[in-house]
């Protein structure tokens, strides 16, 4: 009987969650960027091998919520964690513990998940704050015990793993521990898929990733992508998408001089989407100004952030 588990991969923004999930799956299922708050949906990556199947929930990074979108992303991260068989908290241990790291520690100390993995990522960096994170966990446990003195249940007991999410060896150590924790059961998905992430959202993520790489810090959090239309024909998809910004002044930044930025993003996105879906993808991008779109539930729904899961 194969081993099977749903794994919630959580942590603060930019801890390396998406890079780790992509490495574990062996294919790109999550958008990766040095820009914080890159992942905006819960993405299921599926590891299927002779030992069994792991369904990895790559969640938005927990952060200080600003506006409706921020609150939605935090809610998605918490719900995914609550529904998992194994909770894997990823910490960027190349930095000292941040407020969001301690927040996750306090949460799991209070909720006491039965199967808990703390992944100290970026173990190749110097300095590496392993001792600081372990001390922060001891303090989080003590704080929770002080808040709930009548709770005599068994404390959460994390397995600590040092990892480098960008390397095969570092990811394999994580994979071995997850399969060790998994229980025997029937596989949840067919063997030939690596994600069940909706097609429009996957396309939006690829396009947004290319803009983030091109624009860096200019307008990363105020940029949204809504795939409006997919026309399928033999060996080809024609895709139309809106690039949504907050202000008129951001529109020329996204378009670029002589439409250079828009053209570059379109070409890079077409190339990657064609590789992902195995056919030619022709993309049309339209830049649209929507003031305060991150607080507009209608637009958030159009972009896939508001739905049944949240």
C-alpha cells in the first residue's frame, strides 16, 4: 500500500516555499520571484513515486495584511494549514527570526498539529541562524503555556530539517521525512499529473512572474493579471489577459518605452506557457487601470482570489 499525505507548506513571504515545492515536484508548478508575496493562490503540487504520493499545498506567505487582498491571502494560508495531514513550516534561516516566523511558531504551539516539520531553509548561507530559530520555538512554547495554563495536552513536537531548496540533495532530505510521516492509503490523484491548479490561474501566474522579473520593485504588489479568454484550436490557444494596475502613472511603466516591456513579457510568457501546455500559446495583453483593485471583491473574484476555498 502506498504512503499518502496532504502537506501544507507554509511560512512567511520569501522563505523559499515555492522554490521548495517546485524542486520536490520536479517541475515548475509555483511562481518563483525574489519579490515578496509572489504566490497569491494555494497551489497543489503532486509528488508521485514508488513510495506513494504527496499533495503539496504551496500557500501564500503570511504577512501583515493590507486591504482585502492581504486578508484573503492570509486566510488562504491558515485554512490550507488547518486541512493538512502534515504541516511543513519553512523558515528563511539566513535571517534572524522575524515577526511572521514567531507568529507561525505560536500558532502551531497553540494548535498542536500531530505531524509537524520545521524546515530551516537556505542552509548554504552564512550566517545561518539555526540556534536563534530553536530558541524562538522554546519561547513560543513557553508563551503559549503561560496563556493556557490548564492545557495539559502533549506539546507539538517538530522535526527540524536543514535544507537548501534550490538543490536536489536538500529537497530529498525534506521528501524523505515527509514520506516517513505519511500514512498508507489510496492515491488522491492520477499518476500522470503534477498539479490540479486551474489553467487560467496558472497562466496568470506565469505572466505576472515575467512582469516581476522585468520591473523588480517598481510596482510588484499593485500588479494583477486576469486571464479573460482562451480560444482553443488545433495545436494552438489564443489567450487574452488584462494587466491590472492601480494608477494611470503605472500604465507607462508596465507598457515600457515603445511597448518594449509589454512585448518582452508577452514573448517570454508565450514561450513558457507553450512548454507547459505542449502547444502554441499566442498571448494578447491589455493594460487596464483599476484604482484600489486590491480592495475590490468583484475584481479579486475575476482574478481568482475570491471563490469557494476562501
